[in-house]
C-alpha cells in the first residue's frame, strides 16, 4: 500500500482534466496513468510477438513480409520507449490481458491468424484507447505521444495487405469461421480484463484508491461511450484486414 501511495504522489505532478471519466471516484491523474499503462501493456505484448514472427519460417521465406514486420517492430519498440518515459517507471499493475493474449497468439497455428489477432484485433483496441484519450483528456502529458502512436497504428493494419497472396499460397486460405473464432477469443480476453471489478483492483493496488461499488463502473454512460469507441475501432480494423485478405489472389 505504501508503494501505491508513492506511485500516486509521483503521477500527481501531472495536472490533467478528464471529460466523461470512466472512473469518476478516482483522480484524473490516476485515471490518465491507468489508461496510458494499458496502452503500454498492449505495446509490450506486440513487440515480442513480432520478434517471434520475424523468425517464423513462413516469414523468413518472404523478404517483403520480413521487412514490413521489421518496420512495424521498430515503431512499436519506439512506442514502448515513449510510454515508458511517461509512466513505465511507476510499475503500475496492468489489467492482465497482456499475458492472456500473448499465450493465445502463441497457440494460433498460422502466421495469418497471428497477424489477424495482432494487426486486426489488438491494434483496433489500441486505436480505440488512443482516440479516447485524445478526445476526453485535456492538458494530457501523453497528448503528443498519443497522437504519434495513433498516426502510426492506423497504418499497421495495412502492413500485411501486400503479402496476403503469398500467405494464402504458403498456408492455405483460412475460412471466415477461423477468423471469427480468433475475434471471439480476443474480444473475450479484453472484455474480462476491463470489467469494473478488475479496474477497481488495479486502482487499489497501484494507487491505494478504493472504488466503492466497482460493478457500477460497467454501467456508466462514460464507460459505455469508451466501450463503443473501442468496439468501433476494432470492427473497422478487422474488417479492413478481412476485406483485403479475401480480395487477395493466391500466388501462382
């Protein structure tokens, strides 16, 4: 608890204003730190996954795909550095989705499905979070970093588009049901991680802030708006991925 107190003291050096708070009983500074840390957790998930993909035999056989993933990896590593510079040293407890998502991506049988989980789904959630912060937080210490990350993340979903023909030839064409299952599992991981009870636990452990009636956080208009924005970003991202995948032709 003493450690949580010092974490709260450190982030209080920032002065931010939040319109439509999703945790109205907490300080704006603590909510900002929580939100930024969750984005950092996503970056810390995708970086090791991209490193693994770069070593995958299917990727190593295609120089263009390898270079594309290397470029994305460089940008994601820079995001980790930037977000770490804002709040990483405070060691804020994450919601837990990172470990679950990494394990799930590891279990997927193909490069294509792994890319869908990362570029189609995870990047969609990241975009929703970045858009939320840029919309509702004033005087945010992360505004410049959020804007840069948003610009770069928007492009990441398209990084594999030129290589879908190759992937179909190398791995066979995946069914829409397979993509649907991945979408369902990733959504489940995020849904469980961002329930009110889990958010309240993070605020207590990281900042020493008790949230009364944490289940009520799931029912606020602000949370509904945040979830709607996240859902919209995910749907847009995964649809772009799937449209391009099924339009792509197999290599001869």
